[in-house]
C-alpha cells in the first residue's frame, strides 16, 4: 500500500508549475476537437520531439494515434477562459472561440503564445494515461506574449519584465 493517498499525490503534483496548452485534432469526418492539457514537455531538438499525456480511454485517443496530426497551442496569460472551455467535453467547441483553419486543416485558436503542428510517432501506456510522442513539423512562436501557467490548482502568470531585471 502506498504511504500516501491519491489526493495527497494530486496535491504534491500541483506543486509543479506547468504551462497550459490546448491541443486540437480532427476526427475521421474532419470535425474539429480540442482539449486542455498541462502534461506537455519537450523531448528533443534533433529530431524535434515533444510529448504529452491523454487519458487512456479519452474520446480523442483515436484521432491522435500514430500518424495522426494535431496542433498544440501554448495559451497566453489572459486565456484562462479558453483553458476552462476546453477542459470539458462539449458539442461545437469552437463556436464563439476565435480561430482559423490552418493549411493542415487543423483548427488554430487565435492569439496564443506558440503553435506546434505535430504528427504522432509513438504512443506508450503510462498507468491510466497514454504518453504521446510527436514530431514537430511546423512552428509559430510569439515570444513577446506571456504564457499561462498552472500551479497549486490555480492559473498564474510570470512577470517577464521582472525576470529580465533580475
């Protein structure tokens, strides 16, 4: 038996600050779907790889399997509402959400800090989640924008001007 409860573990994990992303993908009928993910991490520069995790039985899993493309959006500090919007399953997720359709056919949400268009190259089981490793095939970055951060179960931001003077 573990020396801690799952609730204690969850609180411990919450001590690790992370960026907030929304990942968009297409189903077999080319309908757009999105989900908020904070389990995003860089893996490699050569080749350019990232990883992220998704519940093993998520409805999105078939659309992010090996060979499928998806678009990772790093949310901007003032996009908490988008993080919450895509955190729950709903019909017509992109109604009233500023977006455009990228050349790839994927839905691109407006005004994010960065965009990584990716193709899944492997999926690994990790407990109750799947770990998705994807190759970055296109990148757009807006370094003048500040990212949204999630820590201790709250959204926060960093004051980059303060970091530059330190």
